[in-house]
């Protein structure tokens, strides 16, 4: 469903992605982790068609992101880190923003779509609210509803639990898995939250200095005993620094 081959990119001559290969199967949830500056955000931007890589190939459901960007973007939904809702539009208008650029909708069709999408993310009855009336978790759910409205084949999540309290983060993780289970959605999640990763991932891929340091199951990830992966896991498990 997602094929990445030989992906390379540099900023100001500094390599950020160094010939990455990645395959994500239909209905699979792959979580991309990595050290700061390791290249995970650059990879996500390339997958979304927001950044053209210097070299390599990306295909979404058989469509080249490089050669056919518009067609590939039509198959891809992006859930931004902070939802990226338009603050001058209410929830319904935010959800329909992209869809209305693609086709005309009657008032009845628009209402049915909004109600359906809000129901899918567990937010019934908020269509008329403005973004500043929503909690952080609610905004992320609206962002997901907006992405799902376009009926994508692949969903890309940028730090979906960032800035959320543990209870809300858990509910977002549930939503990611439920969306995959209900729609068969292929998902690539960029995250630094080890707890969240262990809840949602079918597979974990860890980037360091633009190369894969690890690519395997969550159980294999948790059992790594050395290097940057082991350090990350140990810090995530640390309960207290107080002696």
C-alpha cells in the first residue's frame, strides 16, 4: 500500500534521509520513531507530498507521489500534530473544507457527511462549535474527521498524542486502532510517545541520522538492549528521578 525506495533528501547540503526503503502493507499501522533531527518529520512530509525528495520513489496504493502528486494526495489523509483547524471556520466547515474543493454539496449532503464523520470519531453534536471551543483531544478528532471525509487509502498521523494528558492520549490511540479496524485503513504514525507506540503499532521503525536503526514488532522493539532504542525505552520506563 505504501512503498518507499531509496529516499534521499538534504537541507543546505546536510543529508537528512539517506536512501530509505519502507513498505507498509494494507491495513497495517507502522509507527515511525527517531531521535531529534533523525528525519521522521521529513519522511512524513515526503509521504504526504508536501516535500519533494532529492532522490528515490514513493508510491501510495500504486500511485507515484513524485510523478503524480495530485492523484497520490487524493489517496492520502494527513492528521496534523495540532489539528491545523481553520480558526475562522466552525467544526462542520473545517471537516468539509477539502471535500468542497473537490465537488459541490447540497446542504443536506453536507449535513449528512458531517454527522457521519463526527459519529465515526465520537464527537456527535459539535458541528456548530468553533475550534477555540474545543479541547486539544477534540480538535485532533475533528482533524481526523476532516481527513476521513476525503476517503483516503492511507492515513498519516503527525504526533497524534503530543500535548495531551494520558487519558485523552489513550482515547486517541483507541481511535487510531478503531479507524484501522473499521475501515481497513493503512496508517503511518510519527510519534515520540513510547507508551502510545506500544498500544497502536503493528510495526515500529526507528530513524537515526536518516537511516533505519530498527524495524520490527513492538515486542522486538521493547527487547532491544543497546543503542538509541534501548536508551529511549529506558527513559520512557523511568518512574522517578527523585532519590
